C-alpha cells in the first residue's frame, strides 16, 4: 500500500500543465476619482485584459463585468473573515449574495479569501480555514466547486530561507495551519495563491540582489544564481520566489499544488529613499514579467508549468497611505491614460491582441517635400493604394499636408505588402514607427481603430523597442570580486 501510495504521489507530483498561463490585473479602488465600473470595463476591453482580480465583491463592478468574457477573481476582505469563519450560514449568505446572484453572467473563476492573513492579521488565522471550508461547502451546494476555486493569498514573507529555493520552508509557526490548508487546496483541486514582489526583496537586500536580477534582465552566465542543491540556474528573482514556494510545499509533502501569483509589479515613482521606483524599471519589470508568464516558461523547478499572474495593479491609487511608491504601482492613471507604454513585442496574442507587433510606415521627419510628393503619387498610382480617404471632405484629408497624406499612403502600402522588409522605404523618405498616427476620424491602416480616450499610447500595446538589454553594462563595470561573492551571499540568506 505504502509503495503504491508513493508511486501515485510521484505520478501526481508533476503539477498539471493542462492550462496556458494568463496575465490578469488587480483593480484597487483607493482613488480620489475612481472611474465608474463602466469606465473600468471599457478600459479593460480596450486593453484586451481578460482576467481581473477585485479586492472585494462590489456589486456594481460585478454587474459591469457581466457578459464581457472577462474572468473575475473576487475577494473576501479581511474584515469579513471573522463573521464568515464563525458561521456556515453567514458564509452561505455571502456566496449567495456575491457569487450566485452574478454567476454565470459574470464569469467568477475564483474567490481569494482574505489577504496575507498569516503575515498581517495573525489573530484571524484560526478562522481562515473554517471560512474557506464554509464558503466551499456553499459552492458545493450550488454545484459550482469545479468552476470556482477558493484559495487565500500569502505574502512570500512566510517562506523562510528562500535562497536557495531548495532550502525554503514555511515559517514553522504556521505549520499547524499550513498543513490542513494545503490539504484543503489539494483536495479541492485549487492552487496556492502567492504575492511575489521582487521589488521589496531587491530593496531589502542592501545591494546583494542586483537590479538586473530583479528586473528579469539577462545576467552573464557566470553571474547567474545556481542552487547548490539542485544545480538549477535562476535568472530572475520572480522564479526563485515561486520555486521557494514549491519547495516549501514539498517540504510538507505537498508536491502537486500549482501556484497562482495573485500580485506582482513594480512602482513607477518613489520618494528619495526609493530611487529604483522609476517608470523605466516598472516598464521593464512588467513587460518582462508579462512575456515570461505568457511564454509558459514556468520555473526552473517546474519548467513549462503555468504560473498565471495578476499584475499589481490597474490604476495608481492616490489615496493609499505610505511612501510615494505605494501610490504608484498602476499601469494607468484615473483617466485611463497609461503611466508608461509596455514593451510587449513577442508576448503572443493574449494581451492587446489587436495591436501585437503593431508598426506603422510614415513619412520620415525632414524628408524632402518633392520626394515625398513623388512617393505619394507613386503609392496612390502604380502602388495601388486606395487613397480615397485623402480626398477633400474625407476622413484623412485634414491636415492637408504632403507629410500627413504621404504617411497615410505609405502605411496603407506597407500594410498591403504584409509589412515585409523593404516595403517601407520609398527611396528613403519613409520610416517605421510604433506610434499609431490615427487622428480624429482618420484611422490608419493597421490601427486598432482606437480614438479618443486611449489613443496616444496604449500601455498594454506592444512597441518594437526591446527591453531586454544585452548583458547589462553596469555589470561589467562592477568589481568581479563582488560577483564571486554574489553567488555565496545570495544563497546564504543573509538578507531575508
Ligand atoms: C468562464 O471562464 C472559464 C475559465 O476560463 C471558462 O472555461 C468558461 O468557458 C467561461 N465561461 C463563460 C460563460 O464564458
Ligand atoms: C455548511 O452549509 C452547507 C450548505 O451551505 C452544508 O452543505 C454543509 O454541510 C454545512 N457544513 C457545516 C460544517 O455545517
Ligand atoms: C514566524 O512567524 C511568527 C508569527 O507571525 C513571527 O513572530 C516570527 O517572527 C516569524 N519568523 C520569522 C523568522 O520571520
Ligand atoms: C513527509 O513524508 C516523509 C516520508 O513519508 C515523512 O517521513 C515525513 O514525516 C513527512 N513530513 C511531513 C511534514 O508530513
Ligand atoms: C520562452 O520559452 C522558451 C522555452 O519554452 C525559452 O527557451 C525562452 O527563453 C522563453 N522566452 C522568454 C522570453 O522567457
Ligand atoms: C511579433 O514579433 C516577434 C519577433 O519580432 C515574432 O516572433 C512574433 O511571431 C510576432 N507576432 C506576431 C503576432 O506577428
Ligand atoms: C485576436 O484578434 C483576432 C482578430 O481581431 C481574433 O479573431 C482572435 O480571436 C483574437 N485572438 C485572441 C487570443 O484574442
Ligand atoms: C471614434 O470616436 C467617435 C466619437 O467618439 C465614435 O463615434 C467612433 O465610433 C470612434 N471610432 C472608432 C473606430 O472607435
Ligand atoms: C495623451 O493625451 C492626453 C489628452 O489628450 C494628453 O493630455 C497627454 O499629454 C497625452 N500623453 C502623451 C504621452 O502624449
Ligand atoms: C524606443 O527606443 C528609442 C531609441 O532606443 C527611443 O528614442 C524611443 O523613445 C523608444 N520608444 C519607446 C516607445 O519607448
């Protein structure tokens, strides 16, 4: 029996890989001018965001999300845990009011019960699992337990000695709770929810963790972190934290529970003590994170296993207390204007599908007017471009300049030629750009057709700029000794 059991365990040990990873976005609402639910949903749609996590179960928001195809994780806020964890009836009522009355029109796919309870509200820990069990039995009663998963997000700070990942374990204080919790997640086919913030690990490491390692930038092979026990190579902090969680679970003999990252991100602005909270770093982190997740890269311990991730967060939350960075984790401001433009080339078709790899062919700045006119004439003639919208009274007539008309015609030609190499030249007066030149009602060929609200730079739309710099030049300038030490220091756990 024992041997069969172990074999079974070994077979199950492969965390299942039947689903592709997705990227979702958290929607915090501490904004002085919080957009209406309808506005939020239109932003989500225009950005092709198909998975969101709410921090509550706001009725208006759930109604606005109905029939949109967007998958929703709702949350039980910590302040409701006590009531739910103490009463099966309260839990059943909660499910009835917040889930059953919206599902399936609103595609609620999971419930995150409390948030970081063990690390931030340890007094509520005893009611956490009862709350989850009561909520689950209400889902079972409605026969929704396979459509809607239940879990609880943990701070990665409950994982101790996370470097090297193979030595990680959950803070033993919580073993009496973690063991039955993991049993519950396992028996309900759920997943471990984990908040992963390489930004904080980097900040707290006092320089031991290189910025490039936190930002998923390539490290020289000899500088990569190698787990001495498993010989697995780690190229970024995110993977190391996720693997630490896998190892911490397997230390408690749970080897088949997948991980979902409920929060990860990087702030775009900080105060003087937060010099790495910059727009560039936030852009690099989130762009690389999205590509990493959507590529189904998995982690060194479980290559190819989906680690779906919700980015923290949709909006900058100006009302959040604390340092400047606290208010600047968002991808958008409250008007839906992107804080920065993500670099998503090559991330596949899930996000901003309509603009993936979008490039436009336009008149080169400073090009000779006569040559431009000649190229324009050629495009609308022998080039067979439909230039009817450039006629007076038509959508792209204004502004009536050679540059503007040529740009439209060049782009149409480039598009018609399948954007093939060499089709955006026009004797050197044309050039490729990632900026959508559409204006007013003049929609450029290949544009997603967006106008107005989100025109000037769709944050989740790709640009062709690569963020993956070569082996960071900062690196080569630093003393080598530091990096000989790096391997040792990194794994000695001195900074966590
Ligand atoms: C809801 O989401 C799940 C998970 O992605 C999907 O399988 C299901 O088809 C969706 N349901 C509807 C009604 O869209
Ligand atoms: C809790 O309520 C559900 C119905 O919502 C019921 O099926 C279940 O047995 C109850 N559990 C307990 C522990 O009372
Ligand atoms: C483990 O958790 C307990 C309870 O929250 C806490 O007091 C203790 O500091 C934690 N240990 C470490 C090493 O973080
Ligand atoms: C894990 O399983 C091993 C082998 O069966 C056993 O010796 C060990 O006590 C188990 N650990 C826990 C925490 O249950
Ligand atoms: C994507 O995955 C492949 C293997 O599946 C890997 O070789 C490649 O490095 C990954 N790319 C990124 C950007 O993570
Ligand atoms: C986007 O560009 C990358 C490389 O530039 C390419 O591998 C990928 O296939 C392109 N995707 C689409 C949808 O064209
Ligand atoms: C991408 O867009 C095309 C055309 O707009 C659509 O047919 C396709 O289903 C979309 N794919 C995804 C993954 O959204
Ligand atoms: C552009 O905006 C106008 C007015 O806001 C709207 O009527 C039109 O449908 C929009 N066009 C597209 C392609 O979204
Ligand atoms: C985007 O458009 C808004 C309003 O049209 C404008 O205020 C803002 O400066 C623009 N941003 C960029 C980066 O062009
Ligand atoms: C792309 O890179 C060029 C030069 O490297 C830079 O001037 C430009 O601002 C970048 N564009 C975006 C959208 O980041």
